[in-house]
C-alpha cells in the first residue's frame, strides 16, 4: 500500500448538484426550485411557526393563567447550612452579608430560613423571612430571629 494509491470507499464521495448551468444540464432554468412563489426566490426564510397562512398553533391554542407581579421569590437556606457556617467560620450572628460573603446567596436575593436540620449553637439571625419551625429551633437554642425588609 502506498499513499499515492489511497482512494475513498466506493460510493462515499458524490459530486455536487450543479444547478443553474443551462438547460442541457437538466437543472437549468428554475434551478430545481419550481415556478414562482416565495420558495423560488433568493433569501427565502419562513418565520418560525408559519403554517402557510393558516392560523398557527401558538395563536389557535388559548392562553391561561397569569403571573402575579407582586410575588416575592425567596432563596431558601436551611438550619443545617447555618449550623455548618457557625461551626466552620465561628460566627455568632448571621445576616445577609455573611451569607453573601460565603457564596450562599446572590446579590439581589431575598432569603428565607427553613427548618431542615438542627441548630445547636446560640445564633442571632437577621433575614427577610423565617418558617415557624426555623424560629422555634433558633429560640430553643437561645438565639434570636429578626425579620429585616
């Protein structure tokens, strides 16, 4: 075997269609695009969802529901995360700044503390919202839960 004798496998290489090169080629005239109409023109592109003028599906199907513009979305943090933070960083009070500096929340998040896990240390916590079980656990451990807007 020599480099000069290498050939692609039989039938793997095909010649391109040469359209628009005269009537003798069999692909002249309309260049395989048919006669007239939008699809025969250059630059043709149909819009997504276009169904040939028929009312498209996304307009036929009715809308429903609504989005409440006053809904407040909270980032949920659990007590076990707070306990881990207290154990690792030795903090006695926790607020948004502490959580942000440790990468637990983003800059514009509102934070709600939930009651999963157990709090063993006395910690004062100032956040946007608390669940009832979280408040109970914090007060049981001797800390304070303060809501900040």
